[in-house]
C-alpha cells in the first residue's frame, strides 16, 4: 500500500437542515484539509437536479477550490461529456490550466449525471457518442484535425496551454479499452458500481499506449468510506446513505438525511436488501479497519490511487473521517 496514493472525491453534499451555501463553504474547508493532510488530488463531480448535491457546475467549483489551495491537484470527477459540446469543455479546461498551471485534472464520463428529463433540458443525450466526443475534445485541443475537416481551423483559446491530464471515468468497463488506446488515465467508480473493477482495469492496461501525459497507465479506483474512532460510530454515520439510496431508488429526491432520521425510518424487507447491496460496496469502521479494507482494495485491483468519497451528514464528522483515514496510513 505504500505506493498507492489517496485522493478525495467531493460530491458537495447538502445535508438535511443545511443549505447549498453552507455545502459550498464546507467543500472549501475539506479541500484545504485534504491539502494539509497530504491527499494527492481533490475532485468534484457533475450532478444535475439533485437537492442533496451542490456540484452542478464543476468548472466553477474547480476554480474556487484551486484559488483557495496552493499545491493539491484539483479536477473534475468528472465532466459528463455527452451533456456538453467538446469545444466548450476544451475552452473551460484550457482556461483552468492557464489560471492554475500544473494543478488541474480533467476526468470525463459518459453518464448523464441526472434523470432523463433533466438531461434533456441540458442537451440531447446520447452516451453512444462518447468515444467520438472524447476524440473531438482531444483533437480540438491539439489542433489535430486534417485540413479537409470542418473543424481544422477551430482554435481553442487560451491557445498557448494544453488540456490538463485527462482521465476516462467508468463504472462498467465499457470505455476502459478506449482510455488505454488513447493513452489517458482511467478511473473506475467502485464507490457505486456493482460491477467488479478487475476486468475493466485489465482491459485498460492491456490496451494502453503511452502518451506525453501518461507514459505509464494510471488507475484510480473510487471508494465510499465512513471512518470514525469506532466501528459502531462509523456504522452510525453510514446510516444517512442507507436511507438516501433507498429514496433514490424510489425516485425521491431531497437533502442528505441525518443518521437520526435514518435510524427512525421503518425499512421494509425489500428496502433492507437495497441497503445491504450498497453497504457491501462501502468501507466503514475504525481507522485500522478502514486501512485494512483500502489496502485490500488496492491489492485486488492494482490501483495506483484510491479516491475516497464520504457522504457524511455532519460536516465535522466528515472532516474527521478524512483525517482519520490519512492518519491511519501515516
């Protein structure tokens, strides 16, 4: 585990009884703590129309976090490319790379990050276009279109910087080979995917072609973590997401519930099965227990980096969770 790095994925949760303004302030506090503790990077996701998540505009959040920190890498985990015109993404991340040289990352995914109706309000969504959109994004940035292509003369401004390092993010392995062929990084969403990460990561490594930004393959594996001084308290903190997953499955959107609200909720047998499914994906417990599970995840996947997502209702408990994890590896 000594060679595996730890990073942070922040969905910017909005807890019951809190507000989006407070959630964004908490994001900055977490980013500054992550830098202080030695986490490698701090990524924010793209989600739309979800009252429990304040990260609908990751480019804006990246700029704010990068301005409030000094060393930690800041990026998108990720930009859902089918929601956007590739040129617009290229312009945004060229700009971020010019503002914060050497500190920005761009993770891209093919999921909508929202429900079908909200997705339609963004732009017509077609996940099948992701490979061509990704290659368009790269070609626009590099001005690599041939002379007979309609976009040959298109210039991405600022034009004296490149795209930051690009990761392809997946939860099923469908885009793993593409990431390898293009010489990009690869991230697997084990924090919510029921698919095993091993086959996708193997496909990525087998297809990998070295590039200027990635001379070697680089794999990031996501992990949901709830860490507390005791296993019992970590279990208590995780109850918020137990109820949140049940409500999400029913299409009920709202703030992230508190553990107290979740503990009082009368789960049906079917709902307890949903809870058990998602708990099986999570890593929770004391610092020693969490370290053991993270080491096991790294060994099983061969990950170069573990990116931790902690959807904890109480802000101070969430900060403590990230602190305890890093202290466990000190």
